C-alpha cells in the first residue's frame, strides 16, 4: 500500500491536466499545416478553415474547419442516392466544440460519410456556413436536403424531413399516452394518403391537441405517405447520422487533429473494405437489397394476379385490391415509387409477365452503382513531422469558458430512451418509505406516524439489519456475567430492574440491582456501574423492562 497525501494527488492531477491541455494547444498551432497536407496528399479535396483575431497582440483564434475528401465527393454523386442526413455531436476535449456531419446512404443501405466540420456551436450561422461549403464541395447546387432555416435561405422549395424520433420527443412533452405514440408511428409509416388520413382521424378522436400539433408540421416532413419519390429512400429517422456519431464516439475526447486523423484512417479503411466486399459479391443487386428482395418475393406468392392489359394488373392480397402499372413502374400502395424496390404486388405482376425482376429495381441498388461509390481512394497523410510548412501564422484555440461542476462525458438521455449498460434508472422503480412502510414516497415527505416493529435481540440479517420478532413473545437477553451471592447499591440509569454493572440505562439517575459483569441494561442513554459481594461463577441473566415487555434491552 502506498501512502500518498492529498496535496500530492492534487498536484499530480493538475500536472496531468496541464499536459493534456498543452497537447491540445500544440495541435491547434499546426492546423494550417494539416490543411495543407490534406490538399497535398488528396488533391481536389475541399478544406476550408475560418479564424478570427480578437486582439492585435494575440494569435488568431480557431473558429471553424470543414473537410470533405476527394474520394467522398467523387463517390457520393455517382454511387449514392440523393439523400443526406445532417447532425451534430459534441466534442469532449479541453476546448469543447461540436462536430457537424453530412452522411449519405449507399446502395447497400449503409451510411456513406460525405463531409464533416468542427465548429464552436451548432447554430443557424454555422449550419449555413456548413451547407454552403457542402454544396461547393460536391458541386451540386440544386441538391435537395438540409436544415429548414438553411434551405429557406439557400435552396427555396427543397425537400426536407424531420427525424421522427426527435419529433416524438417534442410531441411527448404534452402528449404522453401510449396509444397516441402508436398512432403517430402508424401515420408516419404508411405509404398512402388514405391510410395517413385514417390514422390521423384516430388521433383526433383521442386528442384534438395532439392532432393539431402534428399538423403544424407538413406531412411531407415526417410521413412516408407524402414523401417525394426522387430520393428513393423511405427513411423518417436519421439513422445514418446516428450510426456515424456512434462510429466516432471513442475519438471525440482527443485533440482536434487526432480526432480528424482517426476519422480519416477509419474512412480510408472503410472505403477499401466496402470495395473488396463488392468485388467478391456475386449478383446484380447489393447484398442487403438482395436479402430484402427475397423476402418480398416470398410474399408475392400469395398474391392473386389479374391482367387488365397495357401492362396494368389488378392484385388481390390479404383481402385488399391494388393496381400495378409495369410500364409506369407504379403501384397504388406507393411503396415501389418511394423506395425504388418493387413491392410484393409489383413482383407478382412481374412474375406473371415473365420478366426479369432485377430490371425493375432502381439503379441505385445495383452492385455496379454501389461499386462506383467506393472506387475512389483516401490517401494517407503521414506524421506531422513530415508535413510541409504552410507559411501561415499559428492558430490559437477558440475562446472557451469552463462550465461549473465536473465535466460531463455522456449526454443526457431523453425520457423515451432506454438506459444503456448498468446505468441506474429510477423511472420504473417504486420508492418505499422507511417511516410508515408505505409505497410512493420517502421518509422526507412522509406525513404518517412511524411504524414500530419488533426486533429479536442479538439476531441480525443481511447488511447488519435486526431481524423482526414475529411471535410476540418477549425476547430474553442471555449474556455472560459474573454471578454472586450478594449485591450492593450502585449507580444505574433506567427504570425498573436493570442488570447491575456497566450498562446503558434510561435518562437520569436511578437505583439498580444486578450482578457483577458487563450487561446492557437498557436501550436509552445513560450509564450504570455496580459491584459484587462474593462469587466468581458465570451465569445467565435475564433483563426485563417493566414499561414495555415487547422489546429487549441489550
């Protein structure tokens, strides 16, 4: 065992924190060199950094940094669907900040990181700056995705979707009923306007307030029934961005260049692994799409197909009738148009027409298209000692005010989220009062009289708690003491018969009789001493309180 004083521990901790802060500061100073190294090793990569000088005698302070590697830009446009999820996550280093990200979705329904940026905070200004650089990076000024305020400024009329999970978190603040939650998700999951209106009417019958709250957001932002068919994506939750945040979780407390370099290495390896997987895969469709398509073909076997002419078919399935037009590639269920993958009705019609099923799947899901997304390569940058000098002035860290209290490493979970790991959650626990033994409150809020329980002397359960005497019989104290033939007067506390000797009695002075030895004579405060006459034999003594025969005194 090492004996270390608290002062030495505090000094050691302070020195360790100082070393960590110096490491962060050093990496801010060489940010310009890092940007120059990215452009040198990965030509045509888009890198933009903004700094600000707060005082003429101080270094320029870091503000924002946007990075999109050339491989990401060249892979996204030809190989991914025109859909991007935007999100931000906190950095946990000495100077804080947030990491904004743009994440697409490839033909195999996996995330495809497009760009990232380090900013001080997630605001409308920083998102405008991020989107402006993103559009310049991918050279696609009519792209249709982003944040509401950003689109109103930069891309009027563009399509936008809310993440339904975050939308429900706001909805739940005023409408907590489980049936409303179920109806809301049903309204978001359906593909036809008729189904959407049916579920909304059910919500209106339960709560008019919930119905009006949902309609404040246009259904095209959160319901599949109103989604555009251009993106070929039916997602209403920002799962790619959430997957990306988890993908980089363990690097977010590192210094800024270490964070960016660890992400670059992961992306470099990810591109190569996905490329090799596509080269080994045999089949026209991507693996996950093929698996999903096989399940659809199984359902199509139960459809009844009636040919009407001109490529139009009437399909009966599970008691419902729908119409499929193979020439226009449409189905009344709208699932084919929204996702780009033929639904079970369309598959049944295609099989009836003896046509190739894969030809009716959108091109974005084909192996050839997905291979184009990962064909480019992200090149290594090397160690900072080998970077060429940019010739720019060193950059200082952003202004940062430390928040009071211990720095928090994990975000606060929402009320509708399930705790992870071994986290303690009081949400579903029932509190029992130790005073009145009732449920629903604790001792501090208890207004009832205390409940007294019988305790068996000398018996203790788990944790040292006394066991309860259920029989109602007065317990007996059988302790050791020196027996004698004679007694004499001594000081003792308590009322009634006390065991003479050292013992605890009641309040005040009293007279006692007893035998020599150490015995506890009461449960209240006080002391008593006694002496003996003759005798050295050990024997058992019995102590009884005349006031209450249901408790024993040790």
